[in-house]
C-alpha cells in the first residue's frame, strides 16, 4: 500500500511538472514565436533572409527601397540610393541589427502564430513600411561621403517633426550583392555592419565648444564683454594648449566663429569640472537617446580624474570626450528649437503593431537647454557661418553651424565634423556629419553636409 502511495505521489509530481512545463512553453511560444521564427539563423529556411514574402519598404515619397519581386528581394535600381540606405533598410543577410529589415522583420513578413511565416497571400494585410528618409538626399550625401573611402556618417532630421530625412554610414556594400565575409577577408570589411549614425561615438574636437559655450553663457555674466589674447599656444596646467593660429585679441563670438582653442580651454578651467559636467549632462552628452526602439551610442564627458591641462583640453573637445552623430543632430535641433529636443524617427507609416512599437517614444522631447542659452548659441552659430564661412554655402538656406577637427592620435588623421541646422521655417533641418581619419572638419565634413542639406531642402520644397 505504501509503495502504491509513493508511486502515485511520484506520478502526480511528474504530471504537475509536465503540465507546468507545457504551460511555460506555450506562454513562451505565444510571447516569442515571432522573434524566434525571425532570427537571422532561421533565414536559411526560406532563402532571401526569409524576406521573400515581406512587404515593401518605401522612402517618404514612395520610391521603392526594397521589395519582393517573383520571390526575390530587390533593392532600389539606383546604386547610390541602394548603397546609401544599406544601414537604414538592411539587406538579406540581416547582419545589420539596427536596420528596418532586421528590427521589424516580423512586421514586414506578417508573422502570425497560426500560419507562422507562411500566411496565404489572400489573408495578408499590407505589410509595407514607409520610411521618413528621402532617397535622393541619402544618395547625394552618400556619394560625397563614400568618395573619401573612409568611415563616417551623416544624418539630417526635421527638428520640428522628428522625421529623419537622411541617414548614411560608411563603409558599406551593395545590398543587392552582399559580400561573403570570411575570417580571411574580414579586415577589408571592418565596420560594414555598424550604422555609425546610431551606434558609434567619436572624438568631437571643436564641435564640443557648443557645450563649453553653453556653460559659459549660463555661468559667466560678463562673457560678452570680455576679450582674450591668443598667441597660438599657451601653457595651461603645466603643458601647452595649442590653437590653429594666432588669433590676437578676440571676443567670445569671434572665438567661436574662428574656433579659438585658447579661449575655450581657459573657459573650461575657469568654469571648473563641476559646471562643465553639469552642462554636458544636461545637454545629453552622457545619455542615450531612443530612436524608434534603438538606443543610440552614448557620448562621453568625464573630467572627474582630469588635471588642469586635461580639463582645458576637454573644453575644446579633446581629452577623453566623445559624441555620437545623431546625438549631435538632436542637440543642434534643440538649439534651433528653443532648447527643446524632438525624438527622431525613421518610420512614417507601417502596420498597426509597428506603429504601436514606434509610438512608445514618439514625441519624446527633452529640454536640453534653457531657451535663453539656446537663443545665444543660435546667434553665435549663425555668426560662425555669416562671418567666417560665408552665407552662400548652403544655397538659400539660413544655416547655423560649427565645425570640428577631433585629433585622434599620431597614427590617424583627425575626425572631421560639421554640425548645425537651418533656421528656415519650411526646412527645419538639423544635421551632423563626420568623417573619420580625414583632416580639417570643414574640408571633409563640410561638402557632405552641404550636399545633404541642399538636396533635403530641394526635395522638401518641391515635394513636401
Ligand atoms: Zn586662437
């Protein structure tokens, strides 16, 4: 009798464990099946990265960026457009994790628990996605950026609506003909799967003077009444801070327009690590921004262990400073927008559940700067263009900008940067462009920014 009781108890325990396990698996299946089916390692099941039943992806004006024709995934026929949008759209390999085809594969393929990936065509709703990007602007920016043969990124977004108009990253490859990357040849393809707009951060050089200038505007009451002397080099904290040239007697606005290192190094030391850090934090340098459901790479400002000379260098965007391209576009957009940032998005329209997913962060805005500080930064960034670079750089757009040349070290040329925005009501566009291992900011990043902004304005003004 005892033995029977023991056996029944054992069977009962096993039965409970079985039912429990079944229940657990069922819940997991319902919750995660879409993700499991859409994992890149399942892509072989149906070839074409499992995308042969996927909906089409269009740019903001309806140009097809990726679509399925006779069971094959076909990308835009124009090679500049195709290459420029690799990191935004993705390719069949699904190796670019932040691209739409990887991130939103369930939505594109219309995965469903009952039919799996094989829902009959007759039952399919439309699974197309329309992006906010303008293919022509992406191609224009990409052609200039790719001509350098360097790593880099360029992003342009509407700081009122959050719509990303242009997003390009190099190096890349043709999504219609993805390379077969093996351990033997992988060094040739270093960084191709990374979207540098979202996922990289770089030494900023002088574009970081926007942060130092904001700290100075808010903490030094007579900042506009002062002048400094620049002799091209000055000892601060035991070592020299060098400038691009000997600027002589210079005021605050001129120091920004001519990008004088001596003035901004002195300002960082006068402000001290606490005020510099507080301003960098408030502007979001050490934070991640959420773009759709991707967290952007954080920048870096940490002077907690810096000596006086290092604090001085941190004020001109050297030392261990780093910033991310879309983060800089967001900050520039906030300067244009009374200090308030607008969360960028790449998705204009799509299926209901996709829009629900994206909608989580839609309209996310932060007050990155006081309105008065934003206005003053606006004025000196505008002065930088009108006084120094000339106002015809961007066609008939009224642009405010700052360039940067981030020194990386002896083995590499500097990172070239240009960031800014247009003030025009019909083209409220902020931009950030960077070219790694290049040279002077204006010389390399300038032409990329010009190509992107001019085409973005033309497209917006002619097609809306
Ligand atoms: Zn100087």
